C-alpha cells in the first residue's frame, strides 16, 4: 500500500508538471538547514531557555532517529521498487536508510519546539499554527518527492513528538532540581559512546544485484556519526556554558541582533571551510563527528562567551547568581 501511494503521488506529479517540485523540495530542505538558524538566534539573542529547549530536542531527535535507521536498515523506496522515481534532485539529499524520516523528525523538533514556545501568548499563537503547518508540509513533501514511504513519515512524526515531550519533562524536572543536570549531561555522553560502539559492531544487510552491493553500510553510518557528534557536542557545550560562561540574552536590541547575525555568518563560514579539511585529516566518519561536535560547541558555548564579552554591562547583573538555573529563569522572563 505504501508503494501504491507513492506511485499515485508520482502520477500526480507527472500530470501537473514540475511546478510543485521546487516548492516541495524547498519545504523539505528548509526543515533540514535554514530552520536551524531560528532556535540558534532565539538562544543567542532572545530567550535562552526556549532556544536551549529547541536545540536540545533537535540534537536528541536526530541522534535517536539515526540509531533507529541503522537498526531497522530499511531501504529507500526506489530500491524496494524501481518504479519509484524521486522528483528532481531529491535523491541527492536522501542519505542513509529510509525508516524513519529524518527530515520529518527534525522538522517536528524544530517547528514543534517553536510552536510550544510561541503558544504561551495570544499575540504569537499564529506563529505556532504556522509551525504546525510546517511540520505537516515537511512530512508530506518527503512522500511527494518519492524519497520516503508514509510509514517513514508517520514514525518520524511520532519520534519527534515523543522526544519533544521527553525534553519538556527533563527541562521541567531540572528547573526544580538544577543540581541534577550534570548527571543528565554525563548520561548523554555515555549514550553517545555506547551508540558509537553499537553502530560499529552490529551487522548490516549486504544485498547484491548483479554482483554489485545495493547499499554500502559504510555510507549509511555517516549520518549517525554526524548526529552522535552533535549530541556529544551539545552535552559538552552545555556543561562549559553553565559552569563558566553563564550568559544571558540581551533581548531585542540592535546590538544583540547585529551580534547574532555576525555569529550566524561566522557559523556558516566555519561549516563551509572546516568539513573538507577535517575529513582529509580524520576520514569521513570521524571527520564528520569532529566537525559537528565543534559546531555545536561554538553555538552553545563559544559564541555566547563572545556575546558576554561584547556586552559586559548586559551581563553584570548576573555576576551575583551562582545558581545557573536561576539565570536561565531570569533569561526566560525577558
């Protein structure tokens, strides 16, 4: 039935021409890359707790999604049925195994995290509604483009919602018990180590057609190395930030916005320059791991340190607070 649905969408694409393909491709890619900038900007400039909530949800969602993919080892639709022809160049961005949909899961974490954050005020509820529409469009786009089955999208949705719920529970618990946060961060790092061991020792399907390997497991684990590196980087960066930096967003000031934009530019330049160089030194797998780890440390700890140095007066009022969670609550009240 899943293949029948994809074939029906494929016939629909063919009947209406290529007009919708660029839009659906844009929806799909927006959830995987540009959308990441919103929680980063929120974290740096607007509301620390809300930004941290979305970033942590995204990091955990992508890592768990990658582990499920490497456990299920479900082939992409066009491998299961050669009648499926992905639209445009969508196949280029369809990396790893198929189940669950990574774009959908990440879309839930990012759009969903923002929807939760904006729902509290009546004046911003419309943004939450748009975010929910963004989640649904992202999931549908993966089917429309022919790179995921309905099951992939549905489980991606459920995974994203489940981790949002879990992250919210953890944040609420740590508000009451801030002294326990280090245990969660240490547990996250242990989870990363065990995950790396797991994806390297487990067996993978080795199916051949005409003597050619259909899917190379070495290529399939690349995304997992990236996402594990991201979550490991988050755990390290969060400890560094809360232990030594303890920054507080300055709010909607011109200076804060400019510094946020500069940070986004610096981040983009680093992502563009670092990956090939580091991969040439460490190889594809560990190179991706190292780059993603550093990028998250930059986002969560290093640039906030720059923000604090650039606006010493904005942060001076926090110097008398040794309880990091008190700082977070005060930042959240802005």
